[in-house]
């Protein structure tokens, strides 16, 4: 009987590990796009949804991702969306 109750407690941890495994690529891409706040928050809350948003949204213009993969039009769009007035504001902007 003790064995079955401990297995049930472990199942919660297994689910958490699965969420981390599924969210981690989005966290990495989000960090490369300069979306640190959403990436880290997405790793620990809301089943990774903020990390998915960070990984799929437009990168900040000064990020590694934008410098490597974006053409002039995408860089201009990124500069318009993230004007660079405040890094905190840019980090929290969806």
C-alpha cells in the first residue's frame, strides 16, 4: 500500500519533467531571441505557454537570433515593435 501511494506522488514529478522537456527548446530559442523574462517564466509556470510565446514571437533587434536570421524588413519590424527605450519594457512585451 505504501508503494502505490509513493508512485502516485512521483507521477506529479514525472508530469513536471515532461513539461520541462517539452518547453526547454522554446526556452532556448526565446533566450536567443532576447525574450529572457518570458522564457524563464515559461519554464516554471503555466505549462510552458510563456516559453512557447517567447520562442515563436518576433526577436528583439539586438538579439543573436535577429542578427543571424533576419533580413532588413524583419529588422525594421523588430525595431518598430521594440524601440529600445527600456529593456524591462521590451522584455515584458508580447
